[in-house]
C-alpha cells in the first residue's frame, strides 16, 4: 500500500484533550501544513491564565494584562511553529484588544519577513451595540508563513468567481469579458516602461489584431482616456502567440470614437479570483450563523463559535491533502470545516484539534446537556460531524 493510500485511510478528525503547551511539543516536527487558532481574547474581564497568575503578572493594569497574554501565547506559538512544514502557514483570529501585541509577537516568533496578511473579518454585521463608541463589526486574521519563500498558500478562491462578471458569450458558448490591453495603471507609461509602448495593428470590422500591419488594419497606439500616451500589458510577441485572446473594437471614448485593443478574458473552468483582505459576512458567515450551525448539529452549547464558512475559506488556501491543526479548538469548527471540504471535493485533509478540559459554566446550556468541559463540546461536535459527513473521528492521548 502506497504512502498516499495509507494517509487517505486516516480519520479526517482527531482530537486530543489537554493543555496545548503540553501537547504541542510532542507533535512531530514539520508535520502540519496549516495552523488555525482562535485563542481566548483578552477582554479584561475574565482573562485567567493560571500559569501567568501564578507568576503574578495576570492581574492589575492594562499593560500587565497584555504582558500576561503575550507570555501565555509566546511558548505556544514557538512550539506551534516547530510543527509547521516549511511550506506551511498560520492563521490567527484576534480582536482589537490584542491585535497590536499579537502582530509584534508573531513578527518575533515567525519573522516579519514571513508576514502574509492582516485580514479584516466581518463577523458581526450589525455591529456591537453595547457600550460607548462605534458599533464594532469586525475582527482580524493575522496570517504568517513558516517561510514565505517556500509557502504553498494559495490566496485565491473559485467561490468568488461570478459568471455575471463575464457578460459576453462566444459563438461556441464560452463566456468572456473584454479588458483593455492598455495598462490602466498610470505608473506605467512610455517613460517608466519604454519597451511596452509600440504600435499594434487591428481591424475593428473583423476584430483581428496583429503586431504587424495586414490588409484592412489600422495602427493602434496605447493611450489613456485623456489621449496621453500609455503602454500595453502584453508584449508584441505575446500578441502574436495568442491572436485568439485579443480583439480590436471601435469604442466611444471621452474624446469621441476611437479604435482600441482588448484582451479576451475567458471564464475558463477552474478559474479563481484573488481573495481580498476584507472578508464580508455574506461570504464567510457570521457569529450568528455559526451559532445556528452548531445548534443544528449538537445544540447551542458554545457562545462564540466561528462560522464554518470562515474556516472553509482558510483551509481551502492549502492543498486538498493538507494536515490542519487547531490547538484552541473550542467547539471544533475547524474539524467541521475540514470534513465539509473533504465531503465536497473528495479531499483527504486531516485535522488535529486540541482543547483543554476547561470546565463549562455551571447552569450553561453545555453544562445542562451534560458537557462538563469544553473538551466534551469539541468531542461531541466532531463525533456528530463524522456521523453526518463521514471521514471518521479518533481521540488520542496527549
Ligand atoms: C475562543 S475559543 C475557540 C473557539 C473556536 N474557534 C470555535 O469556533 O468554536 C478558545 C478555546 O481555547 C481553549 N483553551 C484555552 N486555553 C487553552 C489551553 N491552554 N490549551 C488548550 N485549549 C485551551 C478554551 O477552552 C476555548 O475553548
């Protein structure tokens, strides 16, 4: 049996109960492709890190609370980094309370050069109505590569491609749009990109374009809307190699009619679009939809789960056989998202979730449902996920 077959037979979801600081160092080095974590936020009310309180830095001023949080996170991030493959990446959810401190800490542990993005995630579209000030409706995702030069993260998504953005239809049924072949960025002009300012030849009747004159063609130079000289995005050689992907048209510009050249941009199968750094709740879900997802599966047993849409988008930035790790797993959203993606695309992703046996609040829905620790919540969800979507579930000892 080949290594890939053996790996595909492993369960999609594995859970380890324990303090992540003890579990992480025991994991094989460089065995993980993607880490997602949603650490406890430092709200100032109930930040309780026993280790830090024992060392006397957990209470008191705002500064000491930040210091305690960073002290809690540093060794965990250092241990987590060791588990990451050189091609891997880390995503961390964080809100305004610690984003600045976390960014500096990640610069320290992962290196500033490995910073990938700070994404704004709109999880509360109505905005927080309590208290003074703005109705905060977003938090952040900080993204770092283990090694930016090796990282396999693909920051594009097929889900964002909208067929309506490709309004034209070729005779053979293929959808496309026309994009100006001229570089619309004013930074690029005949002074800064001299070799890209050259004449092309086109016939607006037939649409044909060539780098050489042909019968019926007119000379076309790249110009901005105001008539000032511009540059092309394609070299003459590329135009000659791909004549089917360019078209000459008569257009009505600001200064009257003119002939211009356009790229035929096709909606080909498998087309993807770059992910922006603002993720709206309409695309990834919200805290409300996350609560509803959890409720459908196991009940309203956790206050602040993340939506599976957020995790599906994160996990999908890595290949379909990625090994994923979430060491602040909470209600197990990451494992749920991994199973949903595998079920949808036939992938063989695996997810290792870790959560401590933090007691649930007495009288809470979870406690009343017999789930006495958060680890019980993680377990019950990942078991329900395996029953509903397949892929299996296994519990391991630390
Ligand atoms: C903000 S929640 C994560 C929620 C999760 N993303 C979800 O969608 O349900 C943080 C979790 O970290 C767990 N936790 C806190 N300290 C931990 C530690 N030292 N080791 C393991 N888990 C810990 C808490 O029990 C809590 O469930």
